[in-house]
């Protein structure tokens, strides 16, 4: 995350902090500072902070504003605030870009006619996400702060890691590690004492759209992200791999809510498996694979009609899905307080 922070500092935050919290210089010091920035000889050091690139592979040379704020780049208050903003805004960008792409090019709009599609559902999904992301960022930013401060096992050069072999092994290792722990966290969120307070908001969407991907209660979303953060404090991970995997996790979360059932695979936990989870609640808790569901006795094979175009949106199949879903909702939640789209409106759309 230090690479991302350096990028944002150079092109955005340096000028903002220099404007909002300008350094207080005497006229002599100010001239010395400007001379130092311009590369002219001077013995004056404008701040205690000295630029060191976050990576040997890529760097972003600081401009003059990097030295003109009361809060130097290494000030803990600045780092924490900057990381909060990055986490929030970056999360929004990834969410809207990939969810919109999925909605426009992948999501089957016939889902709107399903009897369990909610009134104003997409608006509600986006609203829930916009409430949750800034609150999740409050919990996540301190973890990124610890990484930037060097407390994690993130590394830059191969020589600083376990070896060349680990550059390849780290990807499946990360997926396996996080998949295992997310399974148990997700399953724990379905415990009756926890479900109604934390996880129920995400299960409001019986037939989710891609915009439901991040529509969690903030504590729910943070809890399911804990394994991603814990990994780098226990095991080495290359910095660029970390950024890539962070984006991949968010994109994958969108893909398993896209309603396009292409992964008819007994191992991959694709959109079909996750649709079973939203429809029938107590199955398919995994994130990437079905391995732990199979071992934990919670795997449910996706219904055959999901992969057959002639049956996917068959009214008879929808009625069967709805009847089973309503029985489960009554057992899990009691009364169903969702507001579904009226039948007459569905016929018009």
C-alpha cells in the first residue's frame, strides 16, 4: 500500500496538504527551501522527511509541494488520513467501474422479472454500499497504516522475499488461505445470534445484481475482509502482487453477483453457487472455491435450470425457487420484511 500512497501523495495529496496546512517558514528559510527544491546548493533541510521510493521498480519523484506542508509525508496523522481517503475512494471507484461494466455487459436484465426481485433494488444496493464503504474504510485504514509503517511482511524485490519460486506460489497460497478463513467467517455470520444484526442486510437481495456485491453492513464487510489483511502479517507477499490481489478480490466479489452462470464447475464458487446462497441462505459460504463447503457439509449444487437458457427464466422454476426460499426465510428470519416489485410492474419492464 506504500506504493499507492506514494502515487497519491505525488499527484494529489502533496498540493492539498501544502495548501490546507502550509509550513511556517521565515523569509530566509522559505528562500532556502525553494532553493533546495530547485536543486540549488543549500545546507537547509526543509523537513525531517527525506524521499525514498516505495519500490525499486517504480517511483514517483516528489514535486515542490512535498516539502511545503506542516504534515510531512511520514507524519502519522497525514498517513492515516490519506489511507482512509484512498481506501474509501478507491473502493468506490472499483465498485462503480466493475459493477457498472458487469451490469451493462454481463448481467441478464430478465432477472428483473423474478418474483423475488425487490422494488427499487439497484438504488437500494447502491445506497447500502455508499453507507458502508466509508465506515469500512475507518476500520481498514489503520491496517494499511501498519503496512506502510513496515509492520507487515510485504516485500519489494525478489531478493527480499523467500525466492523466485515464491513469486509464483504466493498467488495460489493467498487464494487458499483467504478462501479457508472467509468460509468460516461467512458461516459464522449466519449464526442466529449474529445473522440478523450483521449479515441480514446483504441477504436482503434474493436475486442480486452486480451492485449488491459490496452492499454489506460495514462490520460484515470488514469481517469478511480480515483474512486478506491478516495474510500479509503472517506470510510474505510482494507489494505489486498485493495491490493486484486487492483489486482481484473486489472484482471477484462483483462477478459472483453478476447472475451470469457460466462456471458450471464443481470446484469454482462462481455466480451460480453464490445465487444458491442468496436464494437458500445456508449453503455455499465459500468465496473462491467449493472445497470447504464440501468438507463442511454446506455445499449445494447449483440448480440445473441456471445453466439452461430455456429454463433459467421459466415461470415454473421461479415458483419452485420461491416456494423453497420462503420456507427458509421463515425459518431463518421469521417474517419476510422485503418489498418486492409488483407483478404488474414486472410485466411492463
